[in-house]
C-alpha cells in the first residue's frame, strides 16, 4: 500500500479483555515500530522489529503486552487483560531499515478505549 | 528527568507570525534530529531531519541544532492556519538506531 495501515482505527473494550492491534507497513520497509501516545503526551516507544526479530523490547510496559511480526511484514500488538490505563492511541511506523537517519513513516493509529 | 524536554505550549499566534519551537536533550549520543508534525487524529509526519549541528532550511521551515548546548529549534516563517498542529521533536543516536526518543509535543494554533 501507499502508506502504513493500522486496524482497527478505533477499539472499545471492557477491562480484562484481550485486544489485538494490527499494522501493515509500507511495502519493502524492513523495520517496524510500535509507540503509545496518551492524551496530550508524546510518543512512548514500545518495541521495534528488524525483519521478524525484535532486538529491543524494553519499552513494553508489562508482560501483558506482546508483539509479533511474521513474514517481515504485518505486525500484531496484543494486550492481554486490558486495564483502563492502557487507553491511548497506539501508533505504528515503518522505515526502510535501521539506517542511521531512521526516518519513520507513521500510520494513523488505533485509538483504544478500555471501559 | 526525561531525555528530551520540549516546550509544552500550547502556542497561539496570528497568521504571518514567526514561530519558534524548541527542545532540549541530555543524551550526548544523539546525532539525528527530527521534527514531526501531527494533525488531530492523524499519525505524525516527518517535517525536517538534521544530522549533527547546523541549520537546515526547507521553504518556510528552518531547523537548527546546537549540540554544544543540547538544544534544537524549529522556526516557521509566515505562519499559516494550515500550520496549526502538534509539533514533536525526536532524536536518535548511532547505536540502537531503531529507537527514537520523542518530546511530548507543542500544540500550535495559527489564527487567521
């Protein structure tokens, strides 16, 4: 596709439920990133992938959060047993690689609301 | 203390004004400096990218980096209502290139 695509665009869930957020990167981009943006805040780094491997998982807030990437393309961020503090916009970005300039192209995000 | 601190705003200016947006940082390993613009309910989009110290100009936008002071700025000349958005600074180093550290953003409103 022309840009980074994320789905769903909005997700409302009940506390304690699991959710899956999907990211389709720009075709040919080998690096993929997940961020979380709370209301009025900057971007909180969660995890990045180079190909299918995740060299840095340090940003995942807890063990309820996990992410995977298959085929070097689509990535899924899973949040288990959601809590109200998980409510935020989850942004995905991709880049050609881990070149030092690290120019990332972002999707529009998934707005998660945990009731 | 956060690695990247950004002037919080919000900032409201009249059309045609010069706008200055600023970030400071503490990590001397940062080499790459970016400015992103984010419209409401959209993802950030890259506006300017600078390597190391110096200035870079692109139309009405100028990015400045002063590594000795660990201070970066984005100037917008002849601001337009369409410039109304949140501006995020971001930085990364030569190592762990997959991770950029972002400021919290400054929300700008340009009034006609």
